[in-house]
C-alpha cells in the first residue's frame, strides 16, 4: 500500500468520527437505499406484469435478468472509473443514470421496452453501491469500520424492504408504474445534494495536484490543522514506494498477494448473489401462485431484507470480536438452512415467516459483511475496482439465479423440492469464505 494511504489511515484512526464523516455515511446510506428499492422493484411488480402482458416464466426471467445484466456491466465499468475520476463523481453519475432509467421504465409500453429500460437502469445501479461502499470505508476509522460500513449498507436492505411495503400500498390504487415513478424521482432529487455535500475520498485525492486545495480543506475538517497535516501526509507519500501493481488497479487484483483471495472472494460473491436474486426475484411470484394476493406476497417477501438488516448488524458486532471469515461462513450456513425450509414451510404461514426470516438473516447478513471485508482487502488505488468487480462477478451469479429460478421451478414441479436446491450455492459460498480465511490467516486486511 502506498505511504499516503498509510498516513491517511493513521489520521482517521487517531480521531473521533467527525461531522463530515457522518455526512458521508448518511449520503452513502441514501444512495444504497435507493439502489435497493430499485433493484427489488421488478420482483415486486412481477405478478402484475405477468397478468397485464401475459408473461410466462421464461419472459419473467428475461425481465429480471435484464436489470441484473445492466448491474453487471455497470459494476465493471464504474469501478475503474471511480479509481480514475474519483468516488464522488462516479456516485453522482450513477445516481442520475438510474433515476432517469427508472422514470423511463414507468412509461414502458410493452415487455421488450421494459427489458431494455431495466438494462439501462441497471447500468447506473451497478456503479452506485460499490462506490458508496468504497467511499464510506475510506472515511471510517478502522476500529469502527465494520459497524459503520454495515450501518451504511443497511440502507440497501431497508430500501429493499421499503420497496415491498411501498409497492404493496400504492400498486392497488395506482398500478405497477407508480413504483418506478417513485424509484426515479428520489435519486434525481438526491443527485444535487450529493454534488454539494459529499466530499471526495481523501485517499484518492492525495498525490494528485488538481485536488491539492480540496484535499487540504478536507484535512482541516479531519485534523484541525490542514497545513501541517497535508505537509506530513505529502512527506509520507514521498518516503514510501508504490506497491506492486498499484499503477494499474485491475492488475493489482491479480498480483501474487491478492490473486488467490480475489478468486475465492469472487466465488463467494457469485454464489451469494446467485441465490439471493433467485429467492428475491421468484419468491413473490411463487407465493402469489400459491394463493396469496400480490400485495401480501410483496409484504412476505420484504421479510428477506428486513431480517437481512438484523443479520448485518449482528455480523458487524461479531466481526470485531471473531475472525470475520468464520463469522461469514457460519452466516452462509444459516442462510442455506433457512432457504431449504421455505418450500416445505409454505403450508404454514408462521413456519414460512421463520424460514424467510432466517434466509435473509444469514444471506443478506453475510453479503453485507462480505462487502465490508472486501472494501478493506485491497489497497487504495485498486479498492473501488476490487469492490466493484467482486460485485460485478456476483451480478453474473445474480443473472443466472434470477433467470434459472423459473426453469428450476418448472423442472422440479414443486417449491418443496426447488428451494432446497436453491440453497446449495450458499453452502459453496461458505466453503469459499472459509478457504479465504485460512489462506490469509495472519495477513493484514486494511
């Protein structure tokens, strides 16, 4: 890691969390909350789309997959962009793009247009979340980083849950299009606030002459003595050599130190988002087909992210006290058990609630913890790329999960059989996370 990053880390760790750092966390929370709301919207409106456009399982799979394909493209594009032009600019561009895409989706006249516009929206969404994770991680002191980044990322699960509740309340009166109108107006209203209030990453700016004035101003907020602090940081920058591969963020992910960890973390992300989107995309439709109304199915499905928020907070506390790789591996096992029980529990409302609750508790809790972990795994110059590409690989899994859910339900004929099969990737993620912990035991994670 570069010397500038070490110096900034020392400065942030030495002081109490400032008002500026809290602003960063709140604004990033809002970004990922709107991200979560929009990501879940297609699943919540799926029963109404199915009836209005007479869609079959394969067509619904294409609708789910289009947005996720856009998320994948956005993750791979915006990660290196954030390491090149900065975290703040990337977040603002992303928010504007997915806000416009959501508004346009509300006017889609047919399934083909809906699919194309969900792809456009997904591209914007693909840049918002990982860059917000990166920025909030870089402004969080190490001792509180797991909890602070987790609290920030809880915006995503809260957005998912709020999306279900909002969809249930407005769809009966205003139809499915109203969900996307709400999902478009909110991010476009947030964009100017982000531009005015969100600071750029201090680690990103150091060593770049065009950011010298802004970096000095931010250091004044953090240290109370901008001139001295900036001089010390610049001196540290000169004194420390560049790390291997740091000039090319993508290359850093595959150098001798990071290569194995990158691949194992990618497996975990791939499997996690595979099973999460398989469940979140298809659970509302499966419940509706079993006799629930679309509104009740959306409410029941919203338990998944609600319990995920609880799981994320539990994991954040445990990750400070126990090996984080062990915590996340155990969380994946809990998720697998809960998911496997959803199908058999569908005959009993209370058992179904418990199964969905523990599915979200383990799965969303593990994914949030993995986001925190990967944000500290890579050095500054490659951090946004590392986070974005891990999520990008995960999005590939999400596409497979969302598009194969209908196929598996058709082939296996019964949710009682399908949901235990849906749970298998969570067990693979547990193995990958455990292997990463063993491989990097005793090695620093920033």
